[in-house]
């Protein structure tokens, strides 16, 4: 068999990369983060949906991400009344994808921001904007597509009362990894409210 025929035969028998299970992951994220205005309710929802609480290793991508987030918040939140919550992490496997959710809250100047973020660390595929647009039912407000990062944002977010919904993807080798501490896929929902006086 000639070399060209051999290469053609190998290509024909190589398994194709399966598409990312965007619909299932978006649905899981939507259910998990729907009550982001109340993080205690989100925790209860996650337990009911069979997510498992975990503590990422300090040297893992999520552990490094949490450390960078805490350090950054400590620099910004300098008022005695400013607060940052302990972060809570949950994990679950959806259609073969190991997903992690981080919950956090920051309080400053009479307002608070709750965040519910889902990560698929080291994922080489991304959720296409068209898939997310079909799921949320409207076009994004902003999209960025560069070699180092892909990011799409909807304001307001996917559920009533949410401030925003964002999907971002950082490819392997991107210089953005110095900030994110990981490459792969992430989804974010947040809620902005006023603290009780």
C-alpha cells in the first residue's frame, strides 16, 4: 500500500472528535445558577441536583484561580464594611464532562454581587455562540473572538433579575492563562443587589 493510501486509511479510521454537549451543559448551568440572588438557595439546589461539594487542591487550576481571586479582592476591598464570602465549590459530571461550580459574593458600598460560575477545565472545545443564543432566546450584547480568548455576554442574564450571563473560552497556550489560571470553558451568572441598611 502506498504512503498516501495508508495515510488516507488512517484518517478514515480515526475517530472524529465528538461535538461538545452544549445543550446539556447549558441546561445544567441554567438549573444550577437560576437562584443566584440567594446563594444559600443555590447551594440547596445543587445538593438536590446531585452536585457534590469539594475543596480543590491548592495547586490545581481551580485552587490557583480561587487564590488569585481572593488576593485581588483583598486589594480592592479596603473599607471596614466591605466583605467577601467564603467560596463554595461543587462538582458533577454531565455527559462525560467534569464540571465545577464556584459560588461567591462580594459586598461593598451598600451593594453586593453574587456570582455562580461553572468551569470545564482543560476543555479543548467551546460552546458556540449560536448554541447559547438558541438556549437563551436572544442575541448577545457583546462578543469577542480572538486567538487568546472567546467571550460572549448577555445583559440582562438568562433568568429574571440576573444582571448578566457570560460564556468565555481560553484555548491552551493563551497568554490569558496567566490571569485565569486555567484553559478551557467557563460560564457565569451574576446578580447585583443592595445590602440591607
